[in-house]
């Protein structure tokens, strides 16, 4: 039997998530969609599907009878709004899956650390750039230590709604921290580019991981790193089919190069992966892979967490 989910936020991310749940989930059904703009496309599309809606924000949700059928809340608003939304979910005993970069709960990247946070009541999906790139950093770091990792996420400007644009600073800060705490890099840096090109471009990401040469002269395990990355890509493709390596991995040797983020000269090998993420077209066209990877990761996380709770309740 499916259980109810509430989507708070009727912008691009929330609307794409609504379609994902409707088309792909055998565990969830959208019980309500919450927004703050009565004229938003997301609320209109939800209403046409017979889904209860409110433009009264989280306060409007409190008065909806559909709330009693809900087990999980997806927050697709903004980092600034999340604290209040999280309090609401906690007060009503609901699981919160946070799609903003607020980072009040533990970071979750399904292919890397989902099992570590299954008992949390509020989990954070980091950012679209984090969901796309942190698996690659983790794939390298599980083979050899990563001294520094830098990611550049380029998304179509047309796919970035007001919430995404308002969260640019939080995007860089949250993603950088998660590159370290989830990806395993000693130091992480994140950059996001809103590309205004027309026609709109597909989401593309560059992931650079510095594997430092040790004093003992450890040999770079290039084959093992390559295998690890390809295995990780296959894992992400299980729920984001449009996720792929754009070209072969690059391995570039560096000799006594100054790395500002580390504050010193290093010798090592820079492992670089070029990714492309095309969307399934459930809401926006395929260029919006940033929506796809975020909403797909959130749905996978919620379903697995609810499954664990059901098992525990038996």
C-alpha cells in the first residue's frame, strides 16, 4: 500500500519530483503540494491531477486534512525556509527529505552513504552538483586518499528557478563540505555555473581529484581507480539513466605544483572525470538533468528509509 508524501515547494524541483513519484514510485503517492504562489505552474499541474494544493505555505498545509495521510515531506523550497519547514515536519512526526542546501540534517548521497542515515528524521540531499559529482570523489577516495577535490557543475540557466538562484552561496558551501565529509577528500571546493546558452545545454560536471604522491612512493592505482569510478557510475545509473561519463578519465601527473586550497606545493596525479546528466523529460526537457539527479536521489532515499521503518515496525 502506498503512503502519502507532501511536496513543499511548487517550483521546478518540486514539480519534477511530483512527476517522478507519480510515474516511478511503487511506495509513495503525492498527498499534497504546497506553494506560496497561487499562479505557479506546479500548483496548477498538481490540481489538474487531483492532488490537494495550497498556496498558503507551510501554514496552509497545517489546515489540510491530507496531512493526516502523509508520512514524508519533501522540502523543495530554499535553504532559508527549511528551518521552519523542518520544525513543522518534526512536530507532526514526519520524515523530512530536504532538497535545499540548508544542511540541517546529515548529508545523503544514495550510492555512497545511504545506509548511514536511514534512522534520521531529517536528511539533506546536498545539491544537484553534489549528487552528480560526490559519487566520483568517493569512488577515487575508496581506492587512494584524495588530498583535494574540485567540482564544477554547469547547468542550463533555464532550469534554475528562483529557489536555486537564491541558494547559490549555500550551494557552494554545502557541496564543498559534502565533498569532504561524504566524498572523502581532505579539502573540497565547488563551483556552479548557470549557463545562459540557447538552445539550453545538458547538465555537465567536471570532477578533479588530486591523489598526492606519498613519501613512500606508492604507485598510483590507475586501473583500480578506473574500475571504481565505472562501478559508481553504474550504481547512479540505476536510478538516473541519463548519468554518464562524457569521455575517458584523465590522469595527469603534477610535480611541485602550488595548490592554493592546500596552501602548499604538491606532487601527485590529478584524476579528472567529465560527466553529463540528461533528464528524463518528466517536467522540463532533457537539458534539466540537474532536476533529474536531485529528485531521483531524493525519491530513492525516501523509499529506502520508509522501507526500513516498516521493517522495524513489524
